[in-house]
C-alpha cells in the first residue's frame, strides 16, 4: 500500500546536488540525493501528470454542459 506524503523539502547539499526529503504521515523520512537535471525531470513529470488530469477534468466538464438555450 502506498504511503501518504505529508511534507517534503529540497535543500542544496553543498556539492552541487540536492537532498530531496520525503516524509510520510507516520513521520518516516526518506532522503534522496538528486542532481539539478533529475529534479528538472521530476518537475516535468509532475507538470505532465497535472496537465493530463486537468485536460481530463475539462473534457468531463464539457461533456456535462448542455448547449445554451435548451
């Protein structure tokens, strides 16, 4: 079962990389070292997923709307 994300932080590690810390609802934290390029890929993947969800929501809203005047 997937854990629920409670919070996260991204901090520079002083060596040109970043530490991505993910904390779940139980307070367990997992730290990952990531490069700038890796974080950039993560943000692109998040944007793509959110845009796809937004497109689905807009399509659903358009399907539910009735033409004006009816």
